[in-house]
């Protein structure tokens, strides 16, 4: 059969190179991420790609995102934040729970909400989404 | 198994692969995931098989059709999830074609790089369409590590199927 397909190479030495590269890059990346040193980080709340609120996480309180009706409710405790109530379909952002590290974020895809933490002295974004939610 | 007219064999085989990919795509949509955005990418098996059986263009066709049809069945057609799947699927095929064309790598590396390109494609489109926030790129290392596991898994099962197909159809 005249076949335009590709010859199957079960294993070639190049495979080892690729495997090592794909192990090395993420480990290097993750080991070099910044750590929070301040006891009072700031939670940045972005909506539709725009930074809307910077909330200091210094005391226990509720914060309402009144862009929606019913509003999305954020629960703030010292050093951490979570989405307490959101009427999005899958509720995964709610189930994400509290985030308290700079590499964690809460993301709600349907409402395009991103919440991440930064140190008060950070002037650029150094955190990563912990969960993308639907 | 052989079809009476060889002229239609390729169409029949690719249709079967699209159906396989679509079933795996739908099946996977119902599997609970420990982390929401992490999928095994079982449907990529059909693309990988098409790539080795009938070449790059067929792999691209299988990938696009199974995402289109699968999303229609799951009900995610034209939703953000659909565009993420489509961009990831196309990026994965392009990555795998590059790897195969380099003639330096086996199916294991091809599959793993496909998974890495899938993640990169999804993040890029996720950034453009959904989040507009560069922090999304920080997901990439985790997705790469996960892709290493899932890509190896996909390569293993694709290899088993390809060996059977090779015996059956002598390609």
C-alpha cells in the first residue's frame, strides 16, 4: 500500500533529550518563582483584564464585587482571600478556597475574574494562577 | 478487515479515527479531574495515529474534525472551552509535525512535545481571548510536567494500536 504516512520510530536517542528538557524547564521555572516575605500581602482583583481592586489582606472582612447581581462575595482574612459566593456554573472558583501564596490565584473564566496576591513592594506581577475555573 | 475498494480506504480509516477521537473527547469530558484544566488528552491518540498512518494533513483534519464534532456533542461549541480546545489541538498537531519532520525523535518525544504545544496553544489563546493577564503563563511549567506524563501515556497506547494497524494494513 502506497502510504503517505510517517515511518514509526519507536524510540530514538532524541527522545531522552526531549524528556530531560521537559523535566528541567518546569523544575527550574518553579524553583525560581518569588516568595512572599511580608505578612500582609495585597490581593489584586482583575475583572475583564483590568485591575479593579487592590485589597490589603490585613483584617477579616467581606468584599462585594457589585459588577454582578447578585454580587460576587470575597472573604478576606489576614494574609488570605477566597471567593465565598459566586453564581457561576461550575463553582470551581468557590471550591478553590483560600489562597495565601504569591504563586496562587483564583480565576473564574465565565466572569473573567482573576485574583492573585502580591507583596506590597512588588511592582510587577509575579504570581501564577492556581486554578482556572469554568 | 479490508474494504472492497481501496480508493475509499483512506476516507474510511480517517473517519474511524475521527470517530475514535470524538468518543474519547466526549468520554474525557465526563471524567472528574483533580485539577479542572488538566486533561489526559486521550483524544490526541487519534491524531497521533493519523499522523503516523496517513501523514500531517490527515492528522490536522482528524484533530480539527474531532474537536468540532466533539464540542457539538458535549455542548461546548463556540464557547471559550471550544476555542481553547481548537487552539490546543492545532498547536499540538503542528508541534508533532515539526518533531516528525526533524527525523530525530521517536513517537515518545513526538507525543510529549504535542502535549507541550497543546498547553502552549491553549495558554496563548486563553491570554488573548479570556484573561489578558500575563500571569497565566505561570501555569505553563505545571502543564509541561503534566504533559510529560500524559504524552507518554498517549504514546504508549498509540504505539500499541499502530503496531496492530501496521500488521493489518502493512503500511
